[in-house]
C-alpha cells in the first residue's frame, strides 16, 4: 500500500525542487547533501511551504493538490515534526513538555496512553527535569516523545541527530526504528548521513539539486559512487549495539 505520494514543483529563487516518488515503507529516508532540497521537501509535506504545482497525498488524505485546489493547513495534516533543534519549552519540565501535545489531542485520536509512550521512549527518570539540565541525546528523546504524543499519522524528521555525538546516535536510531513499528507511525527521515540511513531506513530516496536521482533499498548508497558526491561516505560510522558482560573490575 502506498503511504505517501509526492509530486512537488517548488521554485525558491534560483533553486527548483522537482520531486516525484511514492513511500510505501514504515521508514523512508530522504538522502542528499546540504542544499539538495531535503528540508524544502519536508516543509512542503508539513504545510509550511506551498508547492507551485503538484500533489501531496498521505493514504487517502490529500494534503495538497493544485488540480483539486486543495491546501490543508499544517494543523489539519496530523503530522509530527522533529528537527535538529529540539526547541523544547525551557520553562516546562519534561512531563509538561510531553503532556502539552498529548492533552491537545482528542481522546478518540490517541493511539497509545501517556504511560506507554514514556516507558517506550525511556523517559520515566527524566519527567521532573528541565530541558537545560538534559544532555543532547536526552533532549532529542523528549522532542521525539513530544511529537509522538500528538498521535500523528506521519512523522517527519529533519536531521534530528546532526548535533548529537556519535556514541549517542546508536541508541537514538534504535529508538526511532522501534517507535516507527511499535506505534505504527510512518516516518520520513531526512539526512545526509549514510550511517543513519543504513541503520534506520527501509527505503531511501536520493535527491540532488532538487531532483530524485535514485531510489531503492539503502544498500544502493554503496553501489553507486556518484551518489556520494560531496557527502560523508568517507566518515561512515559502524553503529553496533552491545552489552557489557564483565567490566574487568575485580573489586566490584
């Protein structure tokens, strides 16, 4: 089943976004170097930018159609959005940040309970803390939970791990993948990191200069060297999960 249909034309100065693809997997990555049009694409899907022409449709719900004269406002699209900057409310505790969206969601639209969300994201011990006391990885966990708290039909993620140190990315990627399947919420994940795309996505759409140049399973990123022009292939990180069985400390 096609989850998301994208057919967008959008001009911004000299830049022209001309993208057509369909997403039918739970996690689809949009891969490309900076300036390729990834964020413009996401903002069109979210409703923050209006395409000049085309169609954006999620399942049977048309977000934008030039032919049908349809343009749903962002608050009517039931989309969650996580960016590189968590933008948490600094005067609110972690609990209040997450409850903010949860309480605004009608009970009939909630896909899970507040406690289920908190347990799954691993935030029980942080509920009474404030954003300024959290690490970068913890803030992104809270940002993810806050977006999921609205029970969105679609979650957009724009370089959410770009400012997170490498050791913290592995657990967050695992969390994102679990969340996509556990809560049944499809994700459109924007990144220029090969490591993140390979670890998280089930399908990748490669964008260059506003156009789709390749799409398929993430392993296509290793088969076509031209896809890496200006990207970070040379700094590919292996993200391996492990469990400490013995610390080697005889005094413990």
